[in-house]
C-alpha cells in the first residue's frame, strides 16, 4: 500500500526575542515566507503579531514542518 505524502508548511517557533522585536512572543508559532535573500543574511521572513512580514534573526526561531490542515486551524495562511 502506497502512503500519500501529507502536504506541509514551515512554521517558526519563537524561542528568543529582544527589545527590538516587540511584535514577537516567545513560545508562539509564526508563518514563514520563503526568502533566499533573507537566508543569506541569516534571517527569516516572518509574519509577526502585526500581521505584516518582517525579517528577524534566524536564531530567534526553531523551524518545524506541520500539516497544512493543522496550520490552517491555528490561523496560518498556508
């Protein structure tokens, strides 16, 4: 029996923040927008609490893949 691969999206779990990251909250999942230029700068493009996307240091986050169905249930635009 062949297993269908479940479609997934990448989310970022915030594990650190500083005084300049007021729209981030530790222990919160955020949508990630793929951005090769940001990755070259060791950053991630994140949709933060403001609803806008911004660059943040990649080391503020742990990336995880989650099923699209779950992502939609928690408000991920994916």
